[in-house]
C-alpha cells in the first residue's frame, strides 16, 4: 500500500453513502469553511482508487464538502493506492472514532465493526488491543461492544446515549438471568415430586374465540373494548370484523388465568413457579363508609366481602408468611395501601426482607365518578383525598424493566365491572417499570383483572390472578380473553397490511 498527494476537483470524488460510517447527512461545516478558507487543508481528505474508475472518498467528507462550498477547483487529497475495502474501512473507522464527530449509535457501530475487522485480520487480536489502538479503556470498550450486539434491536430504540443503552440491556440481562436461576430452583424442587399439571392448549379460530366470549355472557353487541386514550381516559375501540379473514389464534380452553380462590388458603399449599412480580390491592376494611382511596363503600362490598379491617391484615399475613412459596428470590411487589396502615404495613413487609422504597407510587385522580375524592371525616376538619398510594418493594436485587416516574394523573373508572377497579392506563404506566418478557405476575385479589390485563399487554410472560367471588372471577377471565383476541387480531391485521 503506497501513499501519494494529489490535487483534484472535489466535485469529482465519489462518495458512496451506504458504505459510510457516518449515516446522517452532514450539515455542520461552517467551522471548517472558516478554517480552510483562512489556512487551507491541514489534514487532506483520504481517497482510494474506485473500481469503476476515478477516486472514492475514504475519510474526510466534511472537509470535502467544505471545499465544494468554498468553490475550490482543486483540493489536496491523500491517495492510498492498492487499498483494499477492508483497509479503507479501518482507516475511516479509526479517524472517525478519534475525531468523535459521530452520533453515539454511529460510534458504537463503527467501534464494533472496527473490532471485528481487527479480529479478522490479526490472529489473537482481543478487546484490550482494540482499546489500546483507540486510546480507550478496555472496560468502556466492552460496554460499547455489549451495546453493539443489540444496536439494531427494539429494546434500545429510545436510548439517547451509550450508557443509557447499556443500562437498559444490562437490566434485561440481569432479569433474564435471575429468571433462569429461579426456574432451576423450581425444577430442582419438582424433582422430588410430580410437576404441576399443564392445561392443554387448542387451536381455535378467531370466530371460535368470539363465540366463546358470547357464551361467557359478555355484552358484546358491538364488540367494544376499552383502551387508554392520550389523556388517560378509557374509550371504545372496535374489534376488526371477524368475517374478513379466518385467522388462527391459540386460546386456553381452561377457565382462564384468574382462579376462583381465597388467597389465604391458596398460599398455604402453592408449589408452582415463583413469581417475579406480585401486585396487591387488598381490601382496606374501612367499615365507616368508604376507604381512604374513595373506591369502596360498605354497601358495595358487603354482598361478597367481609368489610372489616382484619381482612386486610389477614391477607397481608398470608403474603408475608408464605413469601418464600410465592415470590422469587429476585422479584418486585407493588402494594396498594391505606395511609392509616402505612407504618405497620411497611414494618411487616421489611420484616420479611423486602426493601420498601421510601416514596410511594401516587395515582392522582383527575376526574371520573371518584374524581371529587373522599372526605375521611367532616369537610370542616379534613381535606378531600384525591390520590391512591402504592408501595414499591424489591426482593433481592431485581432491577426495574425500565425507569419511570412515581406519580401519574388519570381519572377514576366509570362503568366498573368491580367496585375497586382501577384505571388501566394508570396501572400500565406504573407496571411498565416492572414488566417485560421475563415477568411472571401474580395478583392475589385481582377483582376485575385490570392489572393482569395491563401487564399482559405490556408483554408479561405469564399472569395469574385469584378472586374469591366466582362472578367477578368469571368476568375477569372473559375480559382478559377478549383483550387477548383484540390484541392478536390487531397484530395480525397489521402484519397482513405489511405494517
């Protein structure tokens, strides 16, 4: 490989855009125009012989464009003769990385590609040698290469820096590894007994599934579902007409992910997979006419639930006493609580090894049937309570699926299918911090199943709910099934349209 200095018309140089490391259009050349106009080219652009004749740019696109913008007829170029495509790419990568003018994505792509080329060209090449070549610490290079392997995946599509992308991927890797360990623990325990039975799964069509919904007595005359709108309210969404195309869909013929069971009794004998997320919304037992959250009253609950304070503490005891049966060694707990019970509730959760965040999650109620809040005494002595609170707890050292805020504003729910039903948009907002495709979720008093639907829509691996009233359990299963059908139908329609 020999080098020569040539003076050429900058407009004659071939720039192959799809092979450039800098993928974004270049517009920031004003500083170079001033510098080149004043003192000329200190570092000439690099070119090589083009296969189709003429010369192809290797390095220095900004300098080339600055020369064209200045109207220069001749510009100095460094010509590398007999330069292979791989050698040209190495030169471009090294110069671009050292100049640090690339976006973080292009920097990761260039670094990863350069390391791969070195490994191809030099036997025994390793990360430490690439780091030395780039004057970069090897630990930071390993971080970049970790991101490089997932650069084009959707998981870091919204990342704004290398560190942010790395942290996102690292959290997922930790959660996935913890799930593998948890599965091994369960598998080992099952080796001493019979594994839990698995319900069979049948192939049904979308039409069959719709018929199943009708048989479950849901009012589906127009097949409306509710989904969060931009302002957090729930609005109707029409199901695509099923007679357009018969599409295969997998439906579990068992009653569904919600079991009609009493959590206190169920927890004593549970021996299945450990859950990585538990969502608790226990009845608060405020028999004085409405809880501090403004969702339940004596008249609404006395038909199916014992509306006494002891119910709350008995449910909490069932959770803490059986925590090793229920929760994975690395897991999250989202726990809605009454402010009157804050101190004792936190003490009991911390006693069993949970780390309870000092600041709770807050749902600020902005309207709806309960939008005026609740006065816990008289209006003369108490302000209206306009929010619900949930404790965020961690067992082990499980990282969040993604960062999120600890407050959210949304209205209360109208047309409830359960008296304590919460806004699904609000639940989705908070659950996104905990849920990804590794999540095994339990809701031991799931009511309408809103939290289960939200988690499954986000992408939870599995969901399980318990509800002691058979009517509410059946209703929750029906709505979960309907949400699954709508979600899959929407996905299949998008795929059929090539979207």
